[in-house]
C-alpha cells in the first residue's frame, strides 16, 4: 500500500519522507520501487512505535527546510485530495497546527458499532480535558499538519512514542499555546488490517492522559505563569479533600442515636460545595484559554 500512497501525492508536495519502522514486510523496497524522486527513505533497525516514526519524520522535515510538515499513514486511509483543506488554516495564519476530524456530521457514525461511538466520545472528552484543546475532536486522527515555527518549539524527544502519540502531542502543543483547529476530512477505509490491541492500548492511553493533565496544569499554569486557574484548582481540590475527611468524621461519630449539629454539617458540606464551585471556575477559565486562533501569524510571516 505504501507505493500506492506515494503515487497519489500531489505535485505541490516537495518531499515525501517514508519511515520504515523496522517493518517485517517490504515497505522499504516498495517505497524505493515507487520511483518518485521526492522520496526520502529512513529505515529503523529497531521498532520505535508510531510516535517514534512520526517524530523522526518531523525531524527530517525540519532538516530538509520544509515550511509545513504533514503526517499521512502509509495505508492510504488519508485522502491527499483533502490536503489543501488541511493546509489552508496554516497558510492563511489561522493556526499553526491542523488535524483532520472524521466525525463532523451525523452520517460520520453510520455503520459504526455503538460501543465504538461511545468510546470515541469518552476518549475525545478525556483528551479535551487533558490537552486543553476543548474545540478539537477525534484525537486519534493522525492526519495532521504543523508549521515549522511550532515544530521548532516542540521537544519531539519528550512526546510519547506509542499509540498515545496523538494525544500526548496535543498536550505538548497546548503547553506551548500553539493555535490549532480541526478540518472536516472523511477517512478512506480499504483492505488494511489494524494491529492495534485495544485491551492493551486503552489502559495505557488512560494512564497517559491522567499524567498529561497534571503535567499540562503544572507547566502551563504554574511554572510558566502562575494563573488563577491553578489557584482555583488547588484550592478546590484542597477544600473537597477537607470536606470529604470532615464528612467521614461526622458520619462515624453520628452512627446510632447520636445526631450531628448544624455546625458539623456545615463543616462537612460547605468545603465540598465551595471546592466544586472553584473547580467549575477553573474549568471555565481553562476552556477560555484554549488556543485556537490567537496570534497564529506570529512566526508564519515570510513562510509558505
């Protein structure tokens, strides 16, 4: 499938970087035999995972002097006809990072099992919460484009190298406040077979997102610039923890005929209610902080 994918690349693409991530098939041979002079082949002796392969591709794009680096799967699922649409927000200065979104209409879910629809919705919400890109959806979509100005700021060696790469990339981009947007693009499904094992991927992905939200809050709202969001979040969590402990104490000491005084009830409930209020406030501010169209032209001036 890699040769077919290479042969569909538009003429305006300057370089085609093919990563053979220690494949057990003939990826490298097929890529060479495609006969496209734009192909730059990188062969890994050890499998680095999807994230490792993509990061090496981005590094090569920087070395080649590319203004925009686009990720496309080698199995033909990402239609090159939609590449101009993916590039348009970057070219007009709307964003530094764009991503395809397969679920942009009611028909997008047609034929998909209900458990997969539910899984996509839950995973997307968790990624929104972890990454801070509340306006983005379909986080597992790897059809992406990123401007050189953003790529140079990104430490690719710190991005996850496994199947959580796309999610962790969004977290790292948000910490840097990179403007990003979704582009409605349908997927192309053919005879390719996925090797993803969901029972292994999902727990690892949930763990990655849990660590990611803590890392994003720490760096974005504490280390780089102490924000009211961090203050509300820390105060809210502390009050809920105190209220939870007080509630447990009151329940334990009022079992049986004893009854709690009004003061004890307030001591248990008010911190929890106030803490929830603080957390909601922090969430609202975080949603407002979502970098979508802010100062996207900074760094693009003179680029293509």
